[in-house]
């Protein structure tokens, strides 16, 4: 790719970013759009939007920037939780890393690369120069200037490790202080017990009561045995969907909308009054729900939530083997009641094992299938290849602007479109692996998306032109540095365009919320649906964190190879900081809290990126006929792994569980708290399956507040 093609791509994306910013600053002030651009404020009753005409609404403004910048980290912590703070710390950490990288890369390494003579390019024809003239490939073989790159690799590694240590220390201390300042939560006093042994003549509930009353007489408080309720959950889902249809029919302005066909998708069957049809159908489902709720009370599963009087007692029970047989009375930390994922509690060990195996195979197949769009994208970056595939486009491809758009902008756009479906697929895969908490599902999906992205975006694109078809190089590890040293610099221009497209434009479109805006418009103006309740979205950490970390890998890897990418990355992190601060304050609301447990993923990803940079450096210095520099780089990945080992020993245990000191201190503080007794009472019913307490819907379906009392009262459930 020549420089003019890159400039075309940058220009297109800058225009799109400006368009998104302008439209957002206008649309967010329009009546009816509060549910799109400030759903969190609407849910909290803080949205103050008048329906009167105001000329100021039609003018773009940047006031949202100052409002997003102004709140302190403490305010963000109190409103959005520790996970949101950790998410923003990723941007802060990355901005610090690449501020230093830009200073060294642009002002020191880039001029050295450009002054090289290895590629024998015309220095006067700058717009048509290949971008390789700005990479290390242009430095003469054996040149002493390469020692500057060698020194930069060492210094940059030291800076990144220092910042990683600082952030790990900061977030771990923030996690402890957040624990001290938090109110009592059910999951802090509760454990999950699996593989409860079956006893003849006794139910699981009686077995649990007897076991913990005998061995934890002073600290055992209560328990709740999980019921098999998968069928009930499906019935409740159907009743909720039917109820919403009734609400929309009641709010319709035209009687003709009440009549339709009762068959599949409203296309088949006899024509009926839909209102009466749905009401009768809803009554039948409610009867089935009541019957299933009654039967569920006897469908106990060998798992139970057991609550204790203190946090220390719960933590002790988690880390001690409960029975002589280690496969029975297996304990683990309980998620928060709002975080519990109920479907897989009734799954057997064999079903969970098979599900994990199926997910592994499915992830491998998805990774292999994704190589198809990667090869298509790589074909778009080579005009000569396109002319072979599509000879009838030869004349069009020779138009300068068209060729610049196709080679500079289109490949990264196509790749980004294919990537949009990956996070939702990984969430689906993780949800069938047997996790009991939605936060665990999201964390698992985050790791899957991260490594899928690193392989398919970085390695597949880098190796698609050469090593992908030479599998034998992976059988000889000593050749990997040399292969990467040849392949990685050649893809620098593609990744610069990818950062601009996937980074700048996609992050700016996060403000615009196009899909939500279109859906809201269709719902209100075409379908005439007005719901009194709407769900406030949560931050999609499983899709956003892998993208941020992929850009971090690109920046670290190309720091000394092609420093021209660094300013584009720094702009991305600055944009992301402002935009996601705005989204966290106005759009997203946390559904559950992991207390910052996503940070170790960030740390491990950065360590991997550093080691990858070191491997490439070893290969590139060898290819550049500087064997001494290549040999002296070998200790660097070893030192990085030693640093990582120290960090894991120093900080990682603090992210797995709280210390005895912290637990006892918190328990002692609450001994004289008058509210702790009522909290203990609520613990007895905190982990009841919501399906068992589901309320039915009254005949007055037009009233969204017509949810009646639970079909089974708490007393009936406890019976």
C-alpha cells in the first residue's frame, strides 16, 4: 500500500467520525431519543427533556465532552462499580504506554527508518512512496543504527512492565478498599455446594440442613436447594412474550390491528380477534406455570446455596474439603443473586463435560472458517490479485481513487463486519459450558474473543501470504522468529488502516448507537409500540476489552518495526476514554459486579504482546545481520516471564479471594450494625430461583402494572 491509499482511508474515517459526533450531539437532544442516548438516566429518573421546540436542539455542541470528563474516578466508582473503573483504567494505562511509545517511535525511530537506503526508494515522491520506507525494513543490513532499535526495545519493555506493576498494585488496592466500603452482599456470606450425596429417606434439603448444622453449628445460617426448573423457565418466557403482545395490542390506535391469523407468524390459520386469542392463550400458560411451580418443589438437584453468619465462615468452608470423599460436598464461591445463571444447575457432570468438548470443537471450527474472510481481505489489499479474480474490473481498479479506497479502506471494513458476530457466538458457546454466573460466562467469552481475535486478525493476516501454507515451520520452533520477522513488517500498512477503521470509526459509532436508534424509531413510529419498561443495557466487556487489547498488541508489536501506527493508536485510546466515560455515565448500567476480576486478563495479554515483540526482535535483528543484538535480546522474554511470575504471586491471589485480615476486619465492623440481623433474614430467600416466584398477569393486560402476586408465595416455596 502506498501512502496516498492510507491517507484516503484516514480521510474517510475522519469524515465518518466527525459525522457521528455531529449527529450524536444533535440527536441526543431530540425528544424521544432519551431511551437511546441516556437510558440509564431515564431508568433513574434523572432525564430532563422537554418536548417544546428549541432551536438549540438543532445545533451541534460538544458539551457532552466536558460532562464526560468532569466526574472523578470516585464518582464513577459509586455510580458504575469497580468493573467500570477497571475498564477505564485500561484506556488510561494504554494511553500512558503509547504516549511514551509515540515520543520514542515518532521522534527517534521513524526518522532512522526513513533515512535508510535498504529499499532504494525515491525520497522526493513522498505521496506515492510505499509505507515500508517508514519501517525497519528500510534500515540497511548490519547498520549500527539498529542498536537504537535494540535499546528502544529494552527501554520500552521496562516502561510497560513498570506501568503494568503500577496498575496491578493500584487496582488490587482499589479492590480491597471497595470491599471495605461496600454494604453486605449475599454472595459474601454464601457458598455453592455441589455433588450433595443422596440419602435414602431424606431429601437433599434435609441432608444439607443436617450436615451443616452438625459441622458448622455456630456459623451456619440457612440454605436453599436448587430445583430443576428448566421447563418452568421456558413457560415463563413464553408468558412474558405473550403479555407484551397484549400490551401492544391494547395500546394500538386502530381496531384492525386486533384482527389477524392465529397460525405461524400470523400468515396461516383462521382469522381471529387477537386480543381474545392471546388472553385465552395467556391464561392457559399461567395455569401450566402454576402446575409446574408446584411440581418443581419436589424436583431437587444435588446443589444448594448455603449461607453463613460471617464472611470468614463462608470463606473457610470454600477452602476446606467438606467430606471424606473429595468428589462429594464440593464447594465454590456463590455468585450474587442477580448474577446467577440458572439453566445449568440441573445439568449432570457428563452433560457439562460433553458441552465443554462441543464448545472446544465449535471454537476450532469457527476459527478455521474465519480464515475465509481473512483470505478475502488479503486479496483486496493486492490489486494484481483482484485483477486476476475479476478481470472485467481491470479498468475500474486502475482509477486512482477507487484503487486507494479498495486497498486502503475496504479490507479493514470487510474484516470488521465479519467480526461483529463473533462476540455473540462466543457468549452462546460459554453459556453452555456449565457456568453458574453470567459474569463467569462473560469472562469466559472475553477470553475466547480475545484469543480468537489475536489469531484471526493478527496471525492469520500476517501469515496468510506465506507461512499459512507452510505448516512445517510450526514444527521447527527455531524458524518462527525469522518467519515472523519477515511477515509482520509487511502487514503494517493493513493494520494502520484497521486501527483507523475498527478503532476510530467503530468507537465513534458507539456514541451514535445506530442500531438502537433505528429500532427505537421503528418501534415508536411504525409499530406504534410504547413500553413503559425498557431494559438498560450493560457494557459489553466481552467484545470491547478484546478489541482494546488487540490494539495494544498491534502497538507493542509494531513499536520498533513500524512506529507510524503509534499516533493512530494514541488517538484511539483518547477517543475511547472520552466516549466510554460518556456511555458509562449515561447509557450503560451494571447488571452484576466482578470486583475488577477482568484486570488479570489485561495483564496477561500485555505480557503476551511483549514476548511476541521480543520474538520478532530476535528474528529481525538476525535478518538484518546483527547477530549480537539478536543474541542479547534473548534474555528479554525470560526477564519478562520472571516479572510476570512475580506479579502473579504478588497480586493474583488478591483477585481470587479476600484475605483473612480483610474478612475478619469487615465482620468485626458489622457486629454491632443493627441492620445485619434483617440482612441475615433476607439471606434465607436470597437465592430462590426467580422462576418459582414468578407473578402471573391479570386479565387487564393493557395495564403494564398488572402483575399480580407470585403464583407461589414465599411461605409455599419454603414449605
